[in-house]
């Protein structure tokens, strides 16, 4: 029986297997689509952002400087996580690997700020690689944490390294194909969007163990808002003439990263008042 220390709810073994099978079907469909869809090169128009203004001697200034919150929030989270009594807290993390996963996630949030700023100084496929690389590590680490939290903690240490490796390989393969003159963004698109498809299913179909569903949905909400702002880049800039949708995208996405810190702090503040640590759960 698959129980939830947080909510007390449970899934019967048949219900658990049906939901796992659903995710398996989605994974198979994603792999089949990867084989069927022809190679997709990076659209050169992707680099033509609405706000091209240089300010203070910085090219594309607001798109560059709006990455600062990633650095600030990432380092803020790292600093809090490494405080005495926090990083080694047996009640904050369900398993030892999770403390390292959250640390890597927050470090790469900060690196995403640097990578994205570097890209926006001179947008091109070459600089875009350094924007996408750290962000992919963040995505795949977060995905591994959600899978372990909802399906079973023992999955985490087995899934995390392969998922990160798959993400890094996907974005590196895309960059390599662009250098060969035959760009193919399919694998990168798969490793980015498949977790975004599966995570809401995990949150809604499997009971919470340690982290509130509302907090995890809030993190996803900030990211989806960021994608909407990105798609409305020119519309937003034309409407106000001051700030573009892409600049606002950076701010919204960075607030999602900050929410990860809030999630950990809430878990820590609740855990230190717990009489006994959460019991181990088999998947």
C-alpha cells in the first residue's frame, strides 16, 4: 500500500499500477514521436527579441539584467541550504540523495542566470547552448525529485543521474547538429517538455508525501506564466514600450526558483516540530 505521510491518503496496488502504466504509455508515445517527426532545426527568428535596446553600454540590456534574480535566488537558496543544521537535517529530506539534488538544482539556477545573460548579450545558437545547458540540469533534477516524492524515494538515486545525463545529452546533441549544419532540436524539446507533461499528472494522480501539492503547482505555474510571457514578447513590448514579454519571462521563471526555496523552508520549519521522522516508503 502506498501511503502519504503528509495527507494520510493512499493508493491501492491496482490503482498505483494503472497510473504508472499511464505514464509508461506517455513515455512510449513521446519516444515514438521522436522517431516519426523529422529533424527540426532551431528557428533563426528565435533570437530576434522585441527589446533590442542597449542601455548603460549593455546590449539588449533589460533581457540581460533581468537574469540577475536567477543568480540572487539561486545563491540565496544555496546559502540557506548549507546553513549548519539544515543541510544535514534528517527530517528535511526523505533520503540523503535529495539534499544533493536540491543543492545541484539551486546551484544551476544561479548558473542559469549567468548562462542566459551571456546568451542575451549576443543571441546566437552558440551562446544559446550555454543558456539551455544549466536550465536543462534544473529541469531534470526537479523532475527526478518529483518522481521520487510521488512514486517512491528509492527511485530517486537511480533516476536522477540518467535523467540529468539525458537532458545534457539532448541539448548537446542539438548544439552539435547545428554545428554540422543540420540542426535537430527534437531531443532537447523532448527532455524539456516531457517532464512538463508528466509532472502535473504525478501531482494530481499520486498522493503527496512531504511537499504540498499547492507549492509544487505554484512552481509549475510560474514556469507556465514565463512561457506565456515569452510567446507574447512583442505584443507586451508594443503595448507599453518599456518592458518586453521576454524580460518579464525571466522575472516570472526566477520566482518559480524562489518558490523552491520557500518549499524547503516550509518543509524544514514543519519538520523540526515533527515527533518522528517520516517513515521510509517503498515504491
